[in-house]
C-alpha cells in the first residue's frame, strides 16, 4: 500500500513535470497553501531551488545580482504602503479620487506606481451601500504595484473557492459582518485587469492629514476583506 | 481545462488562515524561486498564459499538496525545457551539459527596475470590433476545453450584463498554447449571485468577471 502510494505520487510528479524527485517524507497529507504554519525549513526545497539557481547561473542564463534585486524590490520597495498612499490621496483630494475612479492607471502613475501585474488597473469604491472584494479563483492575480505580492490566504484554496459563493461567510471570518442590505460585489480577476478596493474613509478621520490617513489603510481593506479603522491596530496587515 | 485550479464555488477547502505581519517570503527559497521565474521570463520563450496553463497541468493531488512557489518551480522547469534553455538531464544533475554554450542573461541586474516599471501589458492596439456593449445582456458559452481557459466552470452558461468594455487584449485560450494572440475585446460582466448560485444566496449580491468576446453570446 505504501509503495503504491509512493508510486502514485512519484508518477504524478513526473507527469506534472517536476523533474527533481521530491522528498515524499515531507508529504503532510493536507493542503499546503497555509505554508506559514510550518516553521521547519523543508531542506529538499531549499536544496532544489539552490541547485536550479546554480545551474542557471553556471549556464549564464541568470544574473545572480538580478535575483537579489528582484527579491529586495518585492520585500522592501513594492507593497501595500504604495496602495495606502493612493487611498489616502483619494480621501484627501476629491479631484484625485475622480481621476482614480475614471482612469486608475494614470492616477496611480501620478504617485509613481505601475508596471508588472498592474498594467491595467481598476479601482472600485466601497460605500455604505456597496462593498467590493477581490479574488482570483483561477490562480493568484493581484495588483502588485500597489499591494505587493499576495499573502498566503489570498492564494489559498479556502479563499479562492468560497469568496465567490459565500463572500459574506468569508468576510465574517475576517471579522466583518455586513448589513443584509449592503450589496456585496465580488471581482474575480479572470483577465489582466487588476483591482484595488477604495475603502470607506473612517468616520472621525476628518482632522487627519493625508500621511496620517495612509497609516490607517491596511492591505486587507484594499482587497476588500476589512474596513479601515481609526486605530492603527493591524495596519501592517 | 476542468482542473483543480478552477476552484470557484467549491466547498470543503477549510477556514481562512490569516497570518498577522506576514513576511513577503516565508523562506529564502521562495524569494529565489520568484526571482528565477522573473529572470527566465525575460527570454520571451513563453507567455504568462502558458505559465498559468503549465501550473494547471500539475495533477490535482499534487496541486493541493505542494507549496505556492513550488508550483512555480515545477512549471518553470517544464517551460525552460520546452523553450530549449535547459535539458532535463541538466535539471536532474544540476550541472550544465558538457560543451554547452555559455549564454547571456536575458535580465541583467541593471535592467530589473525598468523591467518591473514597464510591465508586460496584455492590451493590444489593433482594430477589433466589439461584439457587445455596456448594458447588453449576454450569456457565457458552455465550453469545456481540455486546454487553457479563463472562463471558470461556475460561470459557464450563465446570463449577465456587460458593465464596461475594457478594450482589446490577447486571448489566453490560444496564447497559452502558442496559437496566436487572437486579440479581442474584454468586458466586465456582472452576474447576480442568484444567477450563479441559486436562491439561497443574498438577493442583491453579485460577481463580476472579465470576459473575452469568444466567451460570450447574446442573451
């Protein structure tokens, strides 16, 4: 039985084309989209990727410094703080908000953002009547220039499967209970359009500057699974 | 293809696992895998659609078991082999084949910022007349191609309303298979939640999908 299962998995892997033999002892028997639960580095993956990197560098296909630059850019330079600046500007400047909703690419470019996986942007506005949330049921499409790379939950089977059939249930898991008469709009990113939710400006924030507003805006609010609160708790999410 | 990747509407995938202060990459290999993928894209040997389809070819049990960037690595190995950039023997041994020519990186470090900033637009500035217009009722085709498609199963054979015309874009169903870009209009189409899921869902909720001309017919 054990042999059979190993054979099946090994066959599946070679059918998938993963040419390197995976260490099947690392099969946990449960979906792996929640990577973060695992604290121990699976050495097979570390070694496999290292081996691949070495091969590509040795063949002259890859410039190692380019990899360093790519990792550094997405770890430190491109992330949800960009989107937060866009949202805060829209809250503070009604003319900017109009431009943002009418032509998101140009308005986002005004703040210096754009490019990879944000070539065609749309901004959808939350109001007391309408709540927007964004998903990619088919893979993991996400507006990189304004939000960075997607978090694990956004890429998870749980979110991708249920957000379109039970958005209110998903929102409840994020701690957001919407009134029945609020219209929920789910945007499934099936094409190359990328969506940013413009959250509602929190009540009582009238005295805040644009910079102070930006601090309040969370990634989750810009995906549409949270509201923006006056406290900065969770603003890093 | 009717694969495991097409998850919209499935049950049983568990609760949302939300991690506070989540790092961009959980382990170093994830960042390296991400970077390698980007760097190899610059050879222009495949398309983003081909990459997505390569991931869809991972068998369902594997797809659910392995990690996100592990899927990328598996897909890129296949794309690189098909693209003639590496051989399977090289990947297995980790050593360049004897006598193989030394190549030049397609993405030198100095070009990384420009490459990120320019992106790779999928829109095309070619004449293509739209088959539909905003406000029009449309029905999605009931198609079940074995190849790549961006028309999810849950939205096939459903009636909705065109909300806006996004313009002309490459068509993934052909582009993923190197059968041409077939540029055509893409629309934002609104489907009521009840049209998709029946009477048990909230009456005013809706799902918007971006649909190509070839996915739609007049309703």
